[in-house]
């Protein structure tokens, strides 16, 4: 971008502030450190705007972390304060001979630093943080003290990933949870504070100037020399003896761990991977592909793992999923997904390209799954998160929605009927449906999938899945059948056709999408279920057929739901849709809960538990 363009944008930005009077409101952050802190200003003196924006975000993070430490508030109080801070930042950049127009380029939305309950699980203050995560988190154990060393910094970064994963479990749609974790670690946990170069470099990822690195290195060398010569004569013999003992014990421990790890790897490869076509990756290959699992390559995260975009040595784009929480269910989820997905091959199921099992003293056990990269992200991104992916700025068209629904139905049909034993996915939802470059849908994430082995009971003691998508009979008393996946599929159809989320929490009471759709259909207003963007696009009869199939699949009563094969034929118009049977009262209604509990042989002591469970479905 030319110098004249920078100047023009800068003038517009400052003119906006002067017209609306936003510069009159003082910034609650003292940004004087921008001129004195030894950050690498060359990042913003080169034409690479992307790296400059990342640097400025980290630089502002120092102020926000200090603001959090002083006020217990994660972000700024209002838009006026945010605009004033951005204006102050421009002034400081001018003094460093940096074009001020990079600020409006990097921060188009001046309210992104303003407090908002929707950013991350309703967290706005440190008190909210403690209420959500407790008084102690992995950050408190791993992000204190001097973080300059590689080991200490890596431990802190890994702790941040685990805490971010916890927050994602509380709010899957949160957009600032990772940034909140960074601010809390730098501003609250680390006693040196965010303005310390070691804290800013490790936690905030801020690059220092070359002179600062050299100065720090020289200081470290001088200090080390003094300590060595001061203690050498007195304790040299003791240190050598202790050193030999410690090294021997570490070596012995490492040998035992390596032997256990190698045995696990051998048994895993022998039991799961033979004749599957799944590649065994070395962790070094994945580190190179993802640029060391860089935060810039992070494209998704959930309760059990984080996903990075990577490029293999041959240029193939992949998605690398790292399984977290291995001490509880993570290792089980990993083995289950590898064992099941390595057996299946279908154009509408995301196939496994490879996996990696590794363990070391520094980072412990690590498990990775490698898939083909889906350039259009998840269905959830396309429906609800505008701008997250390259092609998600436009609403899905009717033909795209129709094809996605048919693709998912074909993928589920293969799981239920195309292989033996049949596989029940158990977690069909919009975030687990991925879209390739041609908007073809692929069902993904088989960590909770279960094989329907002959002779096994259909009852399960462990109910797995996501609230809103769970079939009532499965959520209440663990009855798992192919109709459980059909129910979740029906919910997804209604989401796709309406553009509405499965649970509407805008009012005081939670409204399930099936209850909302049923009320409209019962009053003869099926067309109002269609997303406004497609109401004039497709043939009304076909669109209405898709909605009715969705309602039938998501019927409360198992007997009235079709199989996935029947549902696909109805969607394609090969068989007629039966008249929608009468539907019981909404799941949260007392009369429905009472009748359902009375119809199940359940001890009185269990009924209160079941009653509370149904309200969360």
C-alpha cells in the first residue's frame, strides 16, 4: 500500500474522531509504554500489514492486561474509551515514525475491545473468571515467575491451551476466550506483570527489537559469570557429585518412559493401523507443517482438542487435531476415533489421513489426528459466523443448503447400513459437518462414535453428545439406536433451513428449534420457517418437504421417526412424507415430563435426576 493511501486513511480516521467528539473521552490505559518498551517496530515499518496487525494486537494486550490488573475488567468500559485509546495509539506510533493509518486498517471494528458478555461465556471481570473456572487453573501453576526459558514458556503456553479449551467447552461460540486467557495470565498470574519483557514475549507473543535481545543476552552472561566464579571454589565438588546423581536418575527415568512409550506405540500400531492406509506421522513432521503449532495456524478448538492448519512437505493442506485432556477421556476418544474412522471410506465422511502418538519429558503424552483440510470450515461457521472463512461472507444459497442436507444423509446412511457392524455417530451437529472447497459436506469428529456390535444392549450408562441435539430417549435413560442419529440429523435440517440456532436463549426461557418449528407448522405457516435469504430462491414445495422431513426426524417419539434411508428417499422425493403425527407437549412442560417418567420403570430416587436432565435437552 502506498504512502499516500496511508495518509488518506489516517486523515479519515482522525476526522471521524473529531466529528463525533470521541477523542474528548480519555483512554483508561496509559499507553506511554508504546514509546519506551523495546518492541520490534520494524514489523510496522514494512509493507507486511498482517504481521504489523498481530504486533499491534500484542502491544495493546500489554495495556489491557495492566488494565485488568488495576480494575479487574477484561476490556474497556465503552466505545468512546476504545476509540480514545486507538487515537492515543496513533499518536504514539507517529512519534516512532510509523504510519498512523495502520491503526484503522488493523482495527476496523473500534468496539472489539469494549466489554461484551457475548465474547466468552459471559466473562467480563476476574470475579466472573473465578466463578466459571475456579480459583485455581493451570495458568496459576505454569505462568508465574521468569518465563524467559524455553521450558517455562512452553509450559505456560500449554497451560493456556488447556484453559482456552475449558472456556470453549463453556461457550463453543465464544470469540475472545483465547485472548482473555492471555490477558489473565499476563495481568493477574505473572507477578512481573505484562510490561516485563519476559512476560510480554512469552505470553503476549510480542517480538522484541534486536538491541533488546542483545542487551538481555549480555546481562545474562555477565550475571552468570559472576555467580560461577563466586561459587566455584566452595561448591564445585558437591555440585559435580549431585549433578552425576541427578543426571543418572533422569536418564534412568527417561529410559523407563521411552520403553513404556515404545511399547504403547507398537501395540497401538499393531492393533489399529494395519491395512487401513492411515499414515504414521512423526511429531517433527507435524511441527514443521504447522510452524511449531503456531497460534496463527490455530483454526478451531473444542472441549477435547485444538485444530491447526498445516502444510505437509509435498504441499498438501491438512488439519492437525491435537487431543487434549488425555488423563481423563482424551486418550479413549483418540483411540476410538482412529479405530473407527480408519475403517470407513465415503465421500461424505471426513477420512483420516494419519495420526501421531508421542511422549517426552518436556511436553508429556501428545496425540494427533491428521485430516484433509476443509477450506470452507464447518457448517456452523457458514450459518452463524460471518467472515470466519474466505467464502462465509455470503449467506448459503438454497441449492447449497439442499446439497449439504443430502450429503449428510448419505454419510449417515453409509454409517448405518454401508458397513458392518453399523456405527452410531452420537454427535451430529453443525460444528461436526465440514465443507470442502466445492461446498461438499463431510461428517467429521468420530471421537464419540459407537459400533453396534451384535448381542450388545442398546442401553448405555455413559450418555455422550451435545445439548439440544440429543434424542430425548437417549438423554433420559441411555437408549441408543440409529434413530438417535436421525433425531440429531432432523435438528440439523431445521437449522439449515431456518438459519436459526438449535436453542434460542433470547427470552427468559429456552426454546428448542423443534418446538418453534412445530408451532409455525401447526398454524399453517411453514414458509415462515425458511431463512429469509432463501424464501424467494427455491421451489416452495421442495423447501417445505425438507422442513417436514426435518420435523419428522426430530420427532419426540422414536416410533414416528424414519430411518436415515427412509429420510433420504423422502428428501429426494422418491417416497411420500407421511402426515406429521401429533406431537406431545414441549419437552420442558410438566405434563410431558410426568407422563414420560411414569412410562419408564424408574426408581423414585432416580426420577428427580431424570426430570432435571430433560430440561437441558
